[in-house]
């Protein structure tokens, strides 16, 4: 996209995936046995990943970036590239969807 448009690519830390803290590197099979993992997947709005982030913190950072870019480039189309929960958080906000329902958003 950048090559076609002639615009530079900028790396934005606000688009980094959710910080999975103590769960980083663990398989879904390993996590299934952890009660807090099940809570995280049913109540994302208020379940913090151990030593990680709340989904609302992820949502806040991506929305802040979207606002900055909207003001900086009012007449341009800006493409943001990210992954999973970052996209879900932004999408939930734009759709007026509660964060606890973000897993319903699938590609």
C-alpha cells in the first residue's frame, strides 16, 4: 500500500497487540485450564491479564492514535495495520459494541 501511494510506512506502538503478560508464549491448551483465562474470554472489559493489559487500555491507545491521525490528515485516507484484539477494540468502539462481545467479531 505504501509503495503504491508513495507514502512512508510509520511504525506505531499504539497498534501493538495486547500485552499478554504472564500468558505470553503459552498455548491455548495450556491456558484453557486457568480460570482467569476463561474470565478474560467472557468478561474482557474487566479482566486484566496477569502482568498484562486490560482490553480497554488497548482500545484507548488505538482510539487515541486514530484521533491523532484523523486530525493530522483530515483529507487523506490512512491505513492502520494491526492484529486481533487491537482491531477488535477499535471495531467495537466504532460499532458501539460492548468490549465483552468483541470475540463475536471474526475475520
